[in-house]
């Protein structure tokens, strides 16, 4: 019971900090750092399917709210990314592919968003890699220090 409460507080803190970080970090050609997407992928690799999907829906809804996107635009993609990250063996590959594919997802559903799709995908690849590396390291450290799943 104590560990469940700690996980819930941990997830809420990740969502709040991720939303704040996405708003505060700079954007390049309309493409920002995918903090919530990276957190979703990391969390999904360390938890069961039900918890991964629940966190992905919450993170996607937060992303939709922060980015002023239509309802469930990000939540659907985040859920697919969570299911993929939960089943794949190489987490780095999932993290590197997720953000450029998310930009394509946005272009398909919202064709008038920002710069051209090619520029967004090219910019998204390195930003996604940097964000994933930073978020993975930070979340590992917080999990260890907070004794999540200990």
C-alpha cells in the first residue's frame, strides 16, 4: 500500500514537472522538447501494461492541454508509444523513434501545424534524443532515491 501511494505521488510529480519543463524550455521551428513523451516511454518500460496505459493517457491529456491541441490528439499517440515501449526490448530505439513519429502524427491529424513536416521531423530527432537522455537519467535517479518499487 505504501509503495502504491509513492508511485501515485511520483507520477503526479512527473506530470507536473514535465508540463512546466515543456512550457519553459525553448522551441525550435515550433518543436519543443518532448519531456512528457520521454517520461511516458520510460515509465512504460518499468511498469505493467495497465499502469503504462493509465500514465500515457494522463501524460497525453497534459500534453494536449499544455500545447492547446484538440482532445485526445496526444493521448492516443502516447498510449501507442507506451504499449510499444512496454513490449520492445530496446528502450533507446523506442525513445529515438517516438518524437519524429509524433511530429508525423500531428501533421496527419492537424495539417496546419507549424513549419513543414520535414523540418519538424529533422528538428525533432535530436531534441527527442536529448530530452530522452535527460529524462531517463533524472527519472532513474528519482526512482532510486525515493525507493520506488524497493
